[in-house]
C-alpha cells in the first residue's frame, strides 16, 4: 500500500510543477505584452504570435488528444506571419 501512496504523492508533485510552469509561461507572455508590445518597442503581432504558440504548446503537452493544424504550426515556425 505504501507504494501506491508514494506514486500518488509523486503524481501530485508532478501536477503542481506543471501548474507552476504553466502560470510562469503565461506571465512571460503577459510581461512581453506589457514591456515590449504595448510600448511599441516591438511589433504587436509578435505578442500575438507568442501567445498563440504558448497556447499550442500547452495543448500539445497536456491535452489527451490534440488536433493541431500542420499549416498553422508551419506558419508559427516561420515567424508568425500568418498569425491574426
């Protein structure tokens, strides 16, 4: 029974770490928007590009089944030219 408890504790730590990482990534995107995009230091479309890329990464990492459009991924890799 101790083995099951240890596995459950490990799973809880893994989920907590994933949650912290997710919030950290969201904060990075938000700070980019505040310090670069909103001040006009860099083009705002790159903020949208970064946000969309982060959303797709979250889906790919944590969703059970993900339907990601290969054309969208290709555009993101090319530098966000197709991001609305």
